[in-house]
C-alpha cells in the first residue's frame, strides 16, 4: 500500500517539527479569531452555517438562523458576520482538521513502522489522543458559544499537544543518537522541581490571561486611565478587591504574573550563579534565562495593551493581544521543554519515560 510505504520512509523528526509549526499556526489563528470577535462566526460544527465553505452571505446567514431557532448569537439575533470573519474560523478548522490531524495520524503510523522504542511509540499515541481531545474541545467551544472557560481550556489543550510533540522529538532524537546539544540539559532534582513549578505558573498565567481576554468587560477591570493608573497600577492602586472572579480576573492575572515573574528571576539568578562554578549547568541557565526574558517581555507587552485603549473607538490595539498570547505560550513551552529535556541528562541513559515520572 502507498500509505504503508510512505510511513516507512517519512523522516519522523522532520514530520514532528512540521506538526509543531502547523500547531503554532493553529494557535495563532485562534488568537486572530478572538481579535476579530469571530468565535461564533461558524455557529455549527463541523460545518459552517450548514456549508463546508466560508463565503456565506448575510441572507444565507439569516436563513440558517431561521432554520435553527434554538441557536442564538451572543451579540443578538440580528448580528451578521463578514466573509473575512467567517474565513478566520473556517481556516482555523481547516488547519486543525484537514492539515494537522492527518499529519498526526501519519506520525503515529510511521512511528510504528520505524521506531523500536516503546517510549517513542507512547509519545506518538499520546499526541494522537490529544489531537482527538482537541477536536472534541473545538466542538464543545462552538456548542458553548465560546464561553471563556472553554476557550481557555482549548488553548491549554493545544499547548499540551505541542508539549507531547516536543517530548516525542526529544525521545526520537535520543533513539537515533541525533539529539542536539542544546537540549542536553543537566539539572538535579531540586532544580527540576523549580523548573516544573515555574512551568505550572507560566501555564496558569496563560490560562487566566485567555480567561480575561474572552470575558466581557474583564479587559476594563483595572480601568482605562492610561499609564500608571491602569498599568502597572490597577485603578490607581497596587491591589484591588476581587468581588467577582470573572469581571475582576485581570487583577488575578496580574498577581499571577508578578509572582511568576519574581520566581523566574530568582531561579535564573540561582542557576546562573551555579553555572559559573559548574559548567554542566550552563544549558539549564540558558534555557531559564530565555524563558525569563520572554516572560518579562510579555508582561510589559500586556501593559502596553492595557494602555493602548482608544476612547474614540472604545477598543484596545488587539494585535498586541495576539502577540501577548503567543509569547506567553512560548515562555511556558520553553520552561516545560527544559524540564522534560533535563530528565535525560546522561547520553547513555535509557529512553524511559523519565521526563514525566521524575
């Protein structure tokens, strides 16, 4: 069979890297959808207004709504979407379902043809399972009309899938003896725990950040009075009381970012200090320094977004929000990659599931 021959010849590492690139594009498109508030531009799933295309006129949208009276757009029964807004959601689904999913299926099949390492095979199965779960969450997000928690969970699941592909790459490189020197990270148990906790903190910051961006009015939670009053202060204060978790989620996000940022700075200082006396820790220091730089830069970018408010349009500069999402995700993946890779610090070590068991 042609499929079998392709599976025997496809370069596994290159395919995994390509999958990561497409996944990044899917995440970026998800951010684009939020920028244009087009999350409900395809109210059904997997079709879009009952079609497989994106060029749906206002008249065709109205006809679909009339045929589906139980479906209600959160912006009112008379709201209609532009072709471009529909295209963003349609293309997001195309990338995920028609491009990414078959690539993951091919990786799963090819791994069974080429690899003899049980951990590599497990990693490919984990990725396949997560892509199916991601598809279900996509359906759930549409059915829940883009509820903030469903969108945040959808993104976290995408990051978990990305991490499974990174883990797969590390294992495959070790199996073939081609692991790049950049991922040969030495760390003791205490240092790995620090990286693990930092990864969780970065992920929590991303999760709450998405929750803020998809909750109506939450972006205004610290006011729109400009520099100092709205950021770095919140309504002119360092802290404000949290009366409602949803509407006051911005201050929760800021506290998480402040705690995580301080922890990363301390960890980076400690690792760099130890690396001066033990060169084996240089890679660990470099990875944490990069993650800290990305995280701090992203915190500043978040502040720029808050003070970008334009009273004439009653809106923010949303491109900053998209970059903010991508940088936050990258900071988390950098930390999590360092944690996984540091579980395989000895070249002769067996490729058991160290990264997820220690």
